[in-house]
């Protein structure tokens, strides 16, 4: 009968869920693979798959008469990037801007992070961390257009500098550099702060006991130990600047890689050339990540 009570043997035998749980417990690698299957599968399909499609599209061409994409294999897009001086100048300008923003963020972030990690009280540390994080909650476009207002000819910056006979940078490369530095500075402060906080105070005390002054301790102990954190932060500032196209469009008249890619997709409808040019920042970032790894940026991950 269906209403009969289970026997003692049935009560003692494990169910399918129990067996599966026991199997995963005894095979931790299989358990880890099952947990990562979904995210890794999404990464392969959504990210790596899209990169593969873009790579294939980079070898197509655009028919100059019909403006239709022709699925013929050609290296013309890459040849144009290598032979046309304008694209070389845009690439150098973009990479140079990314490097300049990274250096500026590192110079500004290090003293702030050092004060947070070594000098600020616990209460002040919390206040400053919140102050650093608050700009990240604001809209990206709001911040960029606010800087457009600041850099305008009759903006706040020129109004403040007028008594000194100085004129602001306006909508130029310097203005773009200022906006990028403001936008990405928190992404440098937080990794450097985390790196400085991991430095044991006993190392600083040992350096002082050996007769080293504060400047020598900073140069020989603090800076080498914090350098991987600086490199880790530079990955954010460099990559974010390298791929941005909105800020140059708003506060500058100069072309960057992102602007050229956007114009070829949205205006010129030249998807093959945009796909080919998109591999320039990808190649630059691969080389940058390799150098970062050699410098120890991923040792504590």
C-alpha cells in the first residue's frame, strides 16, 4: 500500500541529494569546477566569443559603393592602420594620455593613501574612505559635463585664475588630462592604500633601529613593498583611459582611439575597420598586463 511506513533499510539508505553532496565533498576539484562552470561559461560565450567575432570581422571589408559589409578575407584594414599617419598619431596620443593620467594618479594617490594607512586616526580614515568612494557613486556623464562647465571660457577655473593673469587649459589635451585624472584617481588610491596597510609596522621599526632615517626607510622599505599595489592601480587608470571616448568628445576636439572606433560604427558604418582598430588597445593592454605581472602586481591576489 502507498501509505505503508518506510522500512528501516529505506531510512538508512542515502538519497540522491545526499550522494551528490558526498561526492562533491570527496572531490573538491570537481566541486570547484561545478561552481565555476556558470561564470566561466558566460565569460567564454559572452566575452571571449564576442572578441572572436570581432577578430573575424576585422578581416572583412566595406564595399565603397553599397556601404555593405563584404565577407571577403583581407588585411586591408590592418594595412590602413599601419600606413596612414593619422591613425599612428591617434594611437600615440591615446597611449600617451593613458600613461600621463596613470603617472598623475600615482603621484596624487600615494601621499593620500600613505596618510590613510599610516597617519590618520580610525575615525578620520573612515571619513576619508567615504569621501574617496562618494564620487564613484555619481553619474559618469554628470562628472564629465561638470568639468566641461568648469573648463569653459567663462567657467569657474578661468574666473579663479583671472586675478593672477593665468588662463585655464580650456577644451584641450591638458583639460582632458585633468578630467581623466579626476575620474580615475579613486581607482589608484584604493589599491595603494590596501598595499600600504599590509606593510607590517615591525619592518619600519627595524629600519629605524638599524639607523635609517624616515626618507631612507620610505625609499628602501615602503616604496618597494607598495610598488606592486601602484602597478595594480595603474592597470585601472591606464585601461580606463585607453578605452574612453566620451570624455575626449565632451572636453576636447582631439581624436582618440575610442572616438575613431565609435565614429566608424555609428557614423561611417565601417564595422570591419572599427573591429581592426579595436585590437590596438587590446594588444596594448596585453603587453601592459604582462609588464605588470613581471613587476609583481598579481602576487597578493
